């Protein structure tokens, strides 16, 4: 018995030594490159963002008409306010409203960089709930208010401000730079970004890297980290919605059968919600752990440094919150259920729509197979909605030159922030560009709290003036660093 106890204690001691050694060698990756003083952008830059917001460039739904005067007016505003961009860069227009600028570099042997943004916005919703008008562009000396100030006109205007300044300074890039500005990102980017990407593929263009919206400099949003964290998306989740339909005999509610179309669909939806796909640590989340883990308190650092042992614990922790669960699982979200016409009539037909956001490493086919197994009821017709099926984006590496230059620029312009790769949960236009590069990154230089994130696609969207001006400096330095 004593020998067994000694062996057990010896094994525990060895395990503790391994855990501690791994934690000690779990070194920080947050290299310093020297703080860069914010480049001076002021009143004119603020006026330009305010004016940009005033154009109601709303995308409602695929196939629905748009306010062409708003889109045309916005393009006219861009060409008027950025005369050097308009006169010195080559412009191609796609499907009337999407813009691709080419800024030719000195060295044609270098792969180009593509900076992206979109200028369409979602509808404002109930305008009575807005503190300031959704298309007012109001500058109250602290914030600029309105649709697009976070998603995504601020990024587009910031890119143009940076490029216009560089042109005025006589700067000529070594490598060619493309500026890709889509007009229909909010309804899948089919006529904008996808058309631009297809054009570049046809021309044989291969890019060093692509940078689009997706993540931001987050404040107070990473547990156990007090400092801001600049998150860079290295992949994005896929998208699939499925309609479930059942048709059965109806009748009078006074003599119900044991099951009806409605109860069958309710059971199917309940089963999908109860038995979701298994959690996994996908590539971007593993990279997030490697970059942010060394900055955690000691006990958390030990856990992150020893995933081989604590993986089940990590998955359990992530699965415990909505945002964490979305990082490690293909999520299941019932969004629509319809049945019945009257309170005393048993419906003969019921249907529901369930939305899935697909984790990298899985596919829409995997999700459909999961649905069939979980429901296991031939009375339920399973039909994927084909208007918008999007597979997860390929995983972009952190050791590529594109990520490294983004990392360097972030550490220069936001020296107070840690930088970490992660998984982007929403869809972006950048997914269309996987045909011309493996290196696609998703980050817009805005600082956001959880409260700010609720304003994206919600009420009272706004951006802080000092953060917007700092974001222009980010693009200014990124272009210089990319040479």
C-alpha cells in the first residue's frame, strides 16, 4: 500500500513539474515596436465621416430595390472629397456601386495588398428609439452618430483619409495596393465583393494579404484581462439556415390526437436545441489561447499552457457563455416557428427555421447530417434555405507576412493593447477573396465595449471621435509598414 501511495505521489509531483515548466515556457508574444505618435488628422476628417453617414445607403434584402440616389450621391461625395485618390488611382466600378481602386506600386514583383470596407448599412429600425438621427452624422464633440459609424463607413473613410494624406505627401508604395469598397455586404456581397474578387482572379492577381472588417480593439471583453485586446479574425464561421416542415391531419382542438404537425415540429426544434454539435478548439481559438494565455493570471496561464490536460475544462468554460460557446461550437439557433390560424383549430402544417453558424473544420453537409440524426423522424421534411449558404472560411496563418505587419502596426498604434488572433463569428465580404490569397484577416481599427457591440445593427450606433482619428493613423502606418 505504501509503495502504491509513493508511486501516486511521485506521479503527482512529476505532473506538477510538467505543468509548471510548460507555464514558465509559455512566453508572451506581445513584441514591442515602439509607440507611434498619432498622425495628425482633425476637423476635415470629422466632417467627412459626418457627411458620409448622411447618405442612407441601406441594403434591405437581396432582390429588393435600393435608393439609387443615396448610393450615387455617396460615390459622388467620395470622388469630390478625395481628389488625389480620384485622380491618381485607377478606378473600376462593379454593378454600378462597388468600387475598386488600384494604387500602382514601384515594384511589380511584390504581391499587392487589398484593404477592404463596405459602405452599405442595415436599416435603422425604429427611428424613434435613436437619441440622434440615424443618418444625422451628428458630431457632439465626443461622438459621431449614425448608421455606419461602426459598421462600416468609418473604416472606408479612414482608409481614404490615410491614402489621401499619403498621396499629398508624395508617397508611392513599393507594392500595389487595392482599395475594395463593396455596396451590398449586408446582403451577402454577391454583386460587390464577389464580383471584384472574380475580376481580380480573372486578371491573375494574387494578394500578399487582405484586410477587411470583422474584429476590433475590445475593451473589457476578454475575461481576466484588464487591458484592451485587439482581436484579429483569421477565419470566420459558416452560415446555414434550415426549414423544418411537417404536415399532418388537423381538426377540432376539443378532440386532439396525441401528436400534431405543431407538436412534431416543436419536438424536432427542442431536440436540436438540446443536442447540439460537439465543441472543439478550432485553429483560430488555439491561436487566441497562445497569444493571450501568457497575459492571464498565473492559474489561468497554467491551464492555457497545458491544453493537453485541461482541454475538457477549457471547452466547458467556453461553453458556459453565449460568446464563448460560439467560439468552440457550431451554434444552433431556432429563429422562426409558424403554425395555426385559430385557437380552436389544430394546424395541418407547421414549420420552423433554425440557423446554424458553422465552426471551421465542419461543413454544411456535416450540419445537415447532424440534423437528420438528431430529429430522426421521417415526418419532418428538412430543407436547407439556399438563398445564403456559406461554408466556414479557410484558416489564415499567423506566421504569414500579412498577419505580422498587422500585428506590428497594432502594437505601434495601440501599444496599450494586447493583440490576438481569433475566430470571427459573423460573415464578411472578405470570404469572397479566398480565390486570390490564403492570407485574409478581419479587423477594423475601432475601440468597442460590450455596450458598443450592441449598437452594431442596433440603436444609437456611434463612434468616439478620438478612436476614429486613431483608426486613420492605423491605416496610414499599415500602408507604410506593408512596403
